[in-house]
């Protein structure tokens, strides 16, 4: 009897979901520890940005006039960061391990680094002494939250503050995983399959790596998931004030986090058009749709943001088209697609071996098969009970296209100014659509497999591959790189 | 789900997990950082490198060497041998086929642990044979006045007070001691809540719960 009770307890969906969330959090905490200080993507600059915002209002200290240096300098002292960041970075051997891929921290024999006591004593002020601080400027919701944590922990040393902020990112990532579960469940995938898809998302290597570093994308990505959830609710229950508010909230908060969120306006209006169209068939409250549009326009107006400025335009139409042609020829290459894909899946390129080189080829093969399945599903008249309805599939494809469009427009805009691909399209930029992407890949496979049992096996196989690749990156790539 | 499917998926998962941890166990050795990895003078290996060095610890199991070029395609073979002090008797030997170099142009030569290596002098010989159409490998040599650096020659030419840019790495007596040392390294420059016991709980919690999750989802 007891055995049966234990089995039914551990098979309870709530328990499994809690387990996935705990595992993701532990994995994030582990990754947080694995990467030495300031080694995340643009992490030093992001931490500098929130430290700058945490400074007292009365900046009664002398400022040094030094232009912001080259982003390629190998010495942290060349960057206009805070006094504390520069000295703590030097003490923790940042200059050694950051730019010499073959080098590590100069380790001591115990649990504390050689210069750790010096860092613990807080000998340096967390103030920026430069007239031109190396920071990301502008109002930003993520920085507001992270700066609040920085202020709360102001009595502690930089190691406590910095790594607590990384943990904050992991908390955002855990919320993202919970939202992923709600999305999978609400598009019509059954309970157990939704949990497996959630676990697959939690083990996507780049997602966890990104949520173990300080970066404003860690708020943007869950907000994209929140928008997706709102949209899924609207497709399921019809457009109402609840799901409309959820979508507008995600767009609004996203807008105050990173301009990328503006691209969500496209799927939002896409849904509005869809509901207006379908309202001729069904009774849907047009007043709510109109109200949502009015609220959106009011927010946009009062945000005082120059929306036209995000559109790429160069002098005149002819030059703009010419620039567009040059951009396409330079950016739409197989090499660049491959690079985006490799970095999206977390390949670090630190070691050369068959797994690193072939994992993305394997993923691309699966994705290609899945595309066939998606096409099959969209044009098939037979409905498979274990897969979502077509409207969810079309919406998620729309989300993928919208983000692609947004990222490439931003890339083109930077290309226009710089004359070269300065921004690029690294894989991490596409993470906001991770849930839609994972769902589409497996829905496509399910459409080809046709049977629920096979679909579940494919999901479990996908989970095993994802966990294994994630573990491989952690234990065979990142850990040896920094500690062996 | 069919019983057969459950067994197959479980075996695949366990197999892959064992491979990952076996690979980690194989590379779990700790480089002696008193040996500097510095990009000094770059020299092509045309014949052979001879490096005599004294081991500081027991458990010599790996030598990390910094090479001077990343493009060695289409590859070649490193002939790596460790001899006794007189460069007479071979103690360990590796033939390593490569098509490219690892992170930061390094390559690790991993061999079975030499348990009683402490204070012994070893003679390392390294040569490289590139494939047809390939390039020769370059190494870096540095000034090195450490007493542990006993002799160095490259392509038949002795270089006094210089050494190969390399690091010997050692294992402890057992896996437990290795994991303690690894934990110590990971704990450095981290706050209290990510150090030592807390770190152990995080790592083991993550591994055990992940395995439990897969098991629950499969059964």
C-alpha cells in the first residue's frame, strides 16, 4: 500500500513540475558558480550599469575624463568601470582567465582564493570615477530590479552582490520555465507530455547558461513567454480583458526592458485582426478589442518613444534598398546561420570534437524532419487528439517570424551605420521564442509519428538528448575550461 | 508506454550519463600552475622536442601543451612519449590524431597516472607528423629558471634556461580527494552561499534530482 502511495505521489504532475523547477534552479546556481566573475555575455558592462545606478545621488567625488575604451582590451583597468569592479577583477585574475582561453585563476590550496580576503574587506568603493562611465544608459526595468538587490546588499562585498544578482537571473529563468509549462499545457498538449516538454526547455543548454549571468535579457525572455501565454489564453478562451491585459503587460514591461519587445506588437495586432475576422463568425466582444487597441495607443503616446527611429532608413529610398541588398548578401550566409544555430544551442566552441561539431547538424536534421511534419499537420484535415490545434501552430510560427524580422531589422540598422555586421545575430537573441520553438519541433515530429505513444517516446528521447548535451557542456566543457 | 521502450530509453540515458562522468573522471587532474603557459617564442616542430622536468607531486597523469597555431587542418599525429630521467625507458606513450587544437590552441596529453612521480625526473619527447597538405605544428618556448626545468631541446638544439610552454597535471590518491580539490577550486572567489558544502549540495542535488526526474518521466 505504501509503495503505491509513494508511486502516486512522485507521479503527481504538481510534484514533477516542482521537481523540474528545483532542478532548473539548482542547475542555474551551479552554472552561476562555474563561470568566474564577469565572464558572462557582456556581463561586466551590465554589472557596471546596475552598480552605476546604485551609486548615491550626490556624487561628490572627482571624475576622471577618459573616453570609453575599446571593447577588445584584455585589461579590465582599461574599461570605465567602478573602482571596485576594476580592482576586484584584477584580484580575482580576470585578466588572466578572460582572454587567455588556456589559462585559469591562480588557485590556492583551500576554499578561498589567494586575494579573496582583500576583496572581502571591501577596500574599494563601488563608485565609477569616470566622466564617461562604461554602462548601458536609459531607463530599464531589469536594472531597476537588479539595482534594488545591489542596494539591499550594499553592506556585503562584491562577490556576494555580484553572485546574488546572478542568482536573481536564475530566479527569472525559473519563472520562465513555469510559464513554459503553462503554455504547453494550454495549447492542448496533455499533462505528462507538457511536463516532458517543460523539462526539455529547462535543459536547453543556452537558456540555463544565459540565466546564470547578469544581463537584461533575463527579464525580456520570461516577458516574451508571458506574452505567448496571454496569446495562447486568448486563442483558447477568446479575447478578453484578462488575456488582453497579460499581453499588454508583457509588451509594456518588455518595452521598458529591451526594445526587442516592441516586435511583440506585430503578433498582438495579428491576433487582433484574427479576432476581428473571427468575430463575424462567433460572438466576440469587439469592444474589448477596441479598448485594448486604445490602451495600447495611449501607452505608446505617453511613453514618448520615437517609434519611427527603430525603422531602418538611410537618406532616401534608393540608398535604403541598396543598403538592404548589401545587408542581405553579407548576413544571409550559411556560415552565419550555422553560427547563430550553434550558439543558440549552447555550443561554446572551446574544444574541438565530434560532439561539438555535429550536435547542431543533428538538431538541424530533426528540425528539417519536423518542418515536414508541421506542413503535413497544417494541410491535413484529420485532427490528432494529442497535438494542439492548427491555430496555436500558426501563432507560434508567427512568433518565430516576428522575432526573426525584429532581430534582422535591428541588425540591418546597425549595419547601415557601421558599414559592417557589427551587431550580428548570435543565437541568444532568439531565446525569447524558445518555448514556441521547442513546441513546434515536437509537434512536427508528432504529426509524422501519428500515434500518441510514439509521440511520447520521441519527447522522452528528446529529453534524454537535451539533458545529456547539457550535462556534457557543464561537466566536460565548462568545468575543465575554468578549473582543470 | 511499452516495457521494452522504457528499458531502451533508460539504458540510453544511463549509458550517456556514464560516458559523460567517465570523461570527466578521465580529465580530472590539476595542473601545476607554477609552470607558466605563456606565448613566448614560436618555433615549428621539424623533428623532436625533448623536455626533462621534475614532478612536484605524485599522480602525474596529464601534460597540457600550448601550441602556436590553431589551423593544423587537415591534421596530423602527435607522437608523445614519457621516458625515465635518461630518456631510455618509455614509461607512457600516446599517439594522438588531431584535426584541430583545443581551446586557446592547447592539447592535453592524458595518460595513465604515474602514482610515485613526486621528485622524479621525467623526459618528455614530442614530435608531430602532419598529414599530406597539412601544416607543421608550432610550440611556444619560454624563459624558465625553475629548478624543476631540467633540460630542453627543440629540433636538436638545446635551449638553456628555457622550456616548453606546458603544464604537468596531477591526480590525488583517490577520487574523493580529487572531488575535494575540485570543490576547493570552484569555491574560490565565490560568496559563502556558493562555497564548499553549499556547492556540494547544489551539484549533487542537481545530478541526483535530474536522474530522478528522467526515471519518473520514463516509468
